[in-house]
C-alpha cells in the first residue's frame, strides 16, 4: 500500500483520507492546466489555430466529463486527463461533478484492495497470458450471466414488465 500511514486504521479513515488526497491532487492538476491553457490562449499559437481551439473546447465540455470520471479507474492517465480538462478550460461545475465521482471511485478502489486484485492479475498475466485472458473472459461471462439471470427473474416477478418477444416486432404494431 503506497499510503503506509493509513495501515491499521478504520475503513472510513482510510477511505476519506484517500478521497481527500485524490481530490486535492486532481484539483491541483486541473488548475495547473487552467493556467497553462490561459497562456496558450494569450499566445500566437491560439491565433494560428483559431476556431479549432474553440471547437476542441466545445467537444471537451460536451464529452469530457465521462472521460474525467473514467480516468480515475486507470493508472497513469488520470493526471493527463485532468491537466487537459483544465488546459482546454472545461467548465468548472461540469469538471467538479465528474472529478468528484471519479475521486469516490478511486478512493474505493484503493481502500478496498482493488489494486491488490490488479497486481495479482498482472502477476498471472506475466506467467501465463492466455490464462489471465481466460480469467477476464470468465469474469465477463459470469457478470453477463448474472445480469441476464437477474433481468429474467425481475421480468418473471414483475407483473407490469413487458413480456419478451421471440419474433421481430413489425412496424404496424
């Protein structure tokens, strides 16, 4: 565990400590990006690329929040995504919501041992890549099967659920 000072502490202390750490780090990275982005906007570079910069900012504001949230489930990408979000001036309220959701996920992964699972899988992959991929496929199949089973069970117990059709629906219906 990279945060040895949290070893032996109650779960809630570990979780909220990690949440505070990642929140502060993500905010600092975003605001550094904002500062760099402001410099780019005042430079001759912004004049040369003109409307393409505004279009990139619009795309990031529209599609960037899910990328920010999902980046917290990766190793090594979240800093770049947070820096880019600041650099292209993603609107702060949108960024803050996406970043906070990502921070909640990140703190859960680290405090619940998610990194230990990843390390075990990586060790297996280094020994036997095919077996590691089989584990991923089996896990995906198990999750898919569980979701399918729950959906079928819910449809069978819910009288208001629409019955499943085996034949295609025609346009006349």
